[in-house]
């Protein structure tokens, strides 16, 4: 291992920063309501770059009155325009948006990395291409709803209230907006307080695409803006992605209102490595599973379950691999690990890691240079973690891996399912029949075999238990925005 670490210092990369000159940022951004940027009535706030702590722009804050204006705009657009268009015409707008996202891909990737802190190679090669893919995919569905297996002439719900988190700001927007529009709904969406920038550039794209005014409204603000939005009496659908705590509060507040709800919440995924797995591939998969996007991934493989006989080998190779990862400037094309999105999240990761150590797990941290400014956390492994340990149960939502062992497939399944969550899981084995047999018994919405963190718009995504309910993506994702035959909640 030491050899590999030493070698990596000989192979130091010269910085290769992506230029920010492609961005045409405003000093301040308004709310995007009824096709225009307007002032917010709440107290504006600043979005910062988590890698430098420097302010990027001043952002408007939507209060209850602004939420009301946005929902009214979405309702008008639904009644007068969007519900009157054919599926084929709705599809044309979605195709146009998808192409504009591709045209402005570099700009969107730079904005995302600047505001969120994720490495440019991820925003450039994963987030933004998937955003375009999501719009292309649902554009194709817009005129085929009758053939989606959801009954004859499925109908839109009306106005969708959507609230998204900060870990994949633009991708989560695409997951929400694309199926909603394809199914014929109009939208009011609130991005997270720390990452509004890409959604505001997306608003410009909607203007460029000449999407009819009010079909998509983007309101910025914090938790209280989100609360006012989901509780607004004139919304027909609530789609939320975020923490289980807030999801629970939303489920309570909309109960009995007739609003249709989907909740995509937290996770604590098991990544199971059997002794017959291709070890080097598995190590890459473990790294991708938990260190992609600094571990700010709801479906991250945060619990490594490794068969006891190969434990030492896997952990050793994992440490070697982690020692080669480069942490630093998110805009540098060589960067593997970017900044933690906020000071608050950094504190949470630190606190939970300290608890992990106090509870007796063995802590190992990759030896990286931490920049002076900004929020950073070096890739960390906890070995000898017990199932009852806090870090094996709670979502750390950071670059922290817990390692547990098992002896038999039955023990692996029992340990994997021993969690209040049920979002995703991974299985590594050379034997297809073993993979299928284990997958069958895992209580997780998404199960990857010999890979991890793969996303595709045609594949449904969502959880069991405290990971929420409803599915996004694929045909299932359309069903979440359509009324079952013969009944419509839309006014
Ligand atoms: P969060 O605190 O629940 O926030 C999510 C969004 O909800 C943000 O826009 C937030 O606004 C807003 N919000 C906060 N309080 C609210 C309230 N009372 N009513 C309505 N909206 C409210 O979650 P987070 O910390 O940003 O995101 C991390 C969590 O998201 C993790 O648990 C992760 O697992 C989960 N996640 C799940 C998925 C999935 O698909 N299952 C995907 C990504 C992330 P502000 O940010 O402005 O406060
Ligand atoms: Mg920010």
C-alpha cells in the first residue's frame, strides 16, 4: 500500500481548472413566476460556493404571498394553456428543453459545481447528461400516455408542488419537472436554499424554449417556503425529495387533503461483497458507491458488508485506492472529492464520525491536504462496525464508509435488511444465481449487481420503509403524476 501512496505523489497532476467565464451570472436573482423573474417578498439570502465560502449571488426569498402568486400562476397555466395542449405539443417543449440543456451543458455543469461543491467531472459527465436524458425520455412519453398501461385516457392531476434537496440540484429538478410536464401538470418547484443557481439558469432555459408562462414556476427560499408550498390548498400533488424527518412532517400535513404524494427520503444502503466477487471491480464499486458526490447520495452504499474471508484483502485494497483520490477545487478536472455542501452538513458528518469512534469502530482517514477555506471532509472508513452502531444506522450523508462482515448469504441478507431504510443495495458476486437469490430477499427499491449508483431515466427509483413511497423514473414515474381512470382531482 505504501508503495502505491508514494507513487501517487510522483504522479501529481498539474491543476486543470474549468473556466467560469462561460457563466453569465446576475448579481441577484428573483423568483421565476409566470414566465418572468420577479422580486420576492421575503428577506433575500446569499448562495455561496462551499469550496471558497465566497458569495456567488443574492437570491430572492419567497414568502407565503409569493407562494400563493406562484401557485395561482401554475393554476392559470394549467387551466388555460397546458391542459389544452396535445401530448405531442407538450412533448415538443420537453424535447426543446432537453436540447437546450445539452447546448448549455458546460455552463450548467460549472454553475452546479460552483454552487454545490461537487467535482466538475461529476456534474459534467453525470448530472447534466442525466438531466438531458430525463427530459428526452419523458418527452417521448408525452403523446403515449394512453399506452402506458395506466388505464384509458389517464389525466393530469393539476398543479404539482415540488421540493428538492441540495445534493443533485438540477438532476432532482429534472426528475420532478420532466414527468410532471409530460403527464400534463403544471409545476411550482423549490430548490434547496444552498443550491438554487442551476435551477435559476434552468428558468432562463425555459424562457429560451418559450415554454408558456406559468407552466413551471421556480421559487427560492428555505424550509418555510417549502412548507408554505406543500401546504398550499390549491396544489393537487406534492413531490418531495429530502430527509426522512421533513418527509414525515409533510406526510402528516397533507394527510386527508386529497393531495397525491410521493416521498423520496433517506437511505442506508448495504453494498454486499461475496468472496467470489471480482475484487478489484468491487473496490471500484465500493468507492463509487460511497465517495461519489462526497457521499451526499441518498442511495449511497454507506454500509459495506464484506464476507469475512476476504475482509482484510478488500479493506487493504480500498485504503490503497482511497489514498490515490484527489480532494480539492471542485472546478479542477482532476478532482475526485469536492467540497461538503455546507458548514451545517460538515458539522453533522464530524459529529456522527466522532460518535462512530466513541462507539468503538476503527477509524481510518485518507491522507489528503485539506484547503484552508471551505468545507471539507477526507474520505473515511470505519472498520469493525457493529450493526447497532449509530454510524451503521443513521445516514451520515458524507464520505464515510462503515465496514461490517458476514459469513453466510443468510447473514448478509439479515444484516442488509436490519435498517429502518430501504432505498438501495448492491451485490457483488461472480455467480448470477446467487445475485438473484439474494436480491429477491433484500428490502430495497433499487438493487445493483456488480455495479453501483447507476441511473437511467427508464428505470424506476424509490424506496421502502423510511426511505419513502412512490417511484420516480420510468413508466412508474408517470403514474405518480396521473389520475386513475374516471376521476380527477384537478379543478
Ligand atoms: P431536507 O432538509 O429534508 O430538505 C429538502 C428540501 O426540503 C429542501 O429544499 C428544504 O429547504 C426543504 N424543506 C425543509 N424543511 C421543510 C418543510 N418543513 N417543509 C417543506 N420543505 C422543507 O433534506 P436535505 O438535508 O436538503 O437533503 C438531504 C436528504 O435528502 C438526505 O436525507 C437524503 O437521503 C435525501 N435525499 C433523498 C433522495 C431520494 O431520492 N430518496 C435523493 C436525494 C436526497 P432548504 O434546503 O432550503 O432548507
Ligand atoms: Mg451554494
